[in-house]
């Protein structure tokens, strides 16, 4: 029986489509990529393997006992989770370049080890997050705890959003925990789990070493997550992140204006200093309203963008 010509064309086109789909499945994104085959293969191999854990890993100068299988596997888990959480970890690395210099100075001034700057990566990814429980800001401070430490927290001013003041809060809390426990690792764990929670487990388990304690999952993972971010931020390329210096977020350049009386309209205030409401609030997220009603006798310092802060590349090229 003679097959109609139009059926032959249909069968042929269907066969070609099927073969093309099979080709795409086998070759994936390489069809649309300009990356040479050998580089593509290298990258694919890299992103489908575990990472080598460095020897002699420490937190705040205290050695992590990686000879213990449970310690080693806990750190590896957090490295893998963070390294393969690509978009979030890229943002953390970029933001770290902007905010770590601010945090480092305050930690140093208070005698807190530099490694505590990586707690912020685990707490909030260097952003002003609000947790479901209401913990707020870079350091994820609860309202009651913040007020206990003297922070101003109300509908007009919330110092949990103030990077310098919230970092000072963290230093005060961590110092008090260190004086209680005698080591920085438990002090860091108490920042996540609370001192009462740590105290309870120390009493039940009769141990005083974080790595020997069975803790609630979040606190049990906490130090390992912090150290994983320390390793990745310090050496991104070893964990699959190739980010140029010019791709990191630059530090924010600003000057401060003292305010000890009411400001009725921040839009007008911003215009007076040659900026706008959006940038003013970006630099001062602790100002929660479009106005300021200061507490009697209290001074506030409002950050104002320096010239060229918003477009640094353009400013540098002009200069």
C-alpha cells in the first residue's frame, strides 16, 4: 500500500524532533553555552563533589576537634549546604565586603575575637531580617532582650536595625557569656540558644565542651554553620565562587548629622542635604517613621550619603 506523501513528511519531522530532544537531554546546557567543552567538564565535576576540609580549623582561636567523626561530618554538612546554596551565599559574600569593616572595628574595640563577625552571616546573611519569632536586624535581637540591654525600641526608633548599636549589643552579650563559660565557642552557642538553654544542658549532660553536648538542632548546627561561612567568605574560590573584587558590594561612604530635636518630615530633611528619602532610610533603617520625635536629652546621629556614594564607579571615572 502506498503511504501518502504528507504522512511521510509528518513521520520524518517527528523523528527529527525526537532525536533533537534526546540530544538536548544528553548534552544539557552545553548546546547553548560558549564555554569550551574541557572547561564545562571541569565545572560540572567541581559542582558535584564534596569539598576538602582544611586542617586545623578554629573558631575564635579555639580548635575544632575534627578528629572526631561527628564533628567533622557536622562541619562538612554546613559547608555543603552553604556552598550549594548558590544565590544566597553569593549575596552573603558580596554583602560581607560592605559590612564586615564596620563590624570588625566594634568587635576589636570590645576585645571580642574577629571570628564573631561571621555570626551575622548565620543570623541574618548581613541584612536586616525579621524572624518569625520577631528577632530583628543584623544580629537578630528580640525586643525584650534589646530593651534589657538599653536599646531604644519603639514605633519611631528601633536600634535593632542600627548596625553599630546592634553590634555593640552583641559584644556586651557575648562578653557576659564568655565570663560565664570561659570559652568563646560556648559564648557563641549561647547567642543562638540562650544562656538558660545552655546552662540546662551543661547541668544535665555534665559536660562543658560545645562539641560534646547534645543540643537542639539549631544550636547544634550553629557553630558549624558560622565556621562554614568563615571558610567560604575567606576563600570563596575554594568553594566554587569566582567573584571579582569589582563585583563585591562597596563600603558605604557617608557623614553624620547630629539631631537632638524633632524632625517633622524626612523628605524635606533629605532634600536639605542633597539626597532623597529612599537613600536616607537605606542608611538609617533604625528610623522607622517619616519623622523623628527624640527622647528628651538624647542625641541621634543620622547618616547622610557622601558625594558619589550612590554611583561610585561614575565618580571614580570622572576623577
